C-alpha cells in the first residue's frame, strides 16, 4: 500500500501536506497554512478525518506550525527535500 494511503487512513493524526498534494488528500481538516522560511514551500496543516475540536486540540494545533518549521529547517540543514506528507504527531 502506498505511503499516502497509510497516512490518509490514520484519522486524528496531525500532519502537514505540501499544498500541491492537498487536492488528493481525502477527509482532511485544514487549520492553517505555513511557508518554509528557507525556500517558500507552502504546507497545509491539519488532521485527516473528522476531528473533535476541544481545548486540548487548540493547544496542540498552536504547536503544529512550530513543529513543522523545525522539521523544514532540519531538512535544509541536512540538504534533503521536504516530504509531501509530514507527520506532526505529539
């Protein structure tokens, strides 16, 4: 099974998806967009599937852009391409 299918079946997992891949994401709840500060790549941040939005989810959601920026910066430090799907789970 392709990686994309495995991720789309994992509901409630916070992820960042490269903007050009968002159209192929099924049942994705989008919360915000973030840009890589180094190359300008745009990612949608959210969750696959229906997600209950409660106080804990709010705190977690506020941390997701910071986590994504750390991952993207590490990609650049290690001279590797960004993944199209980045898991941001806590």
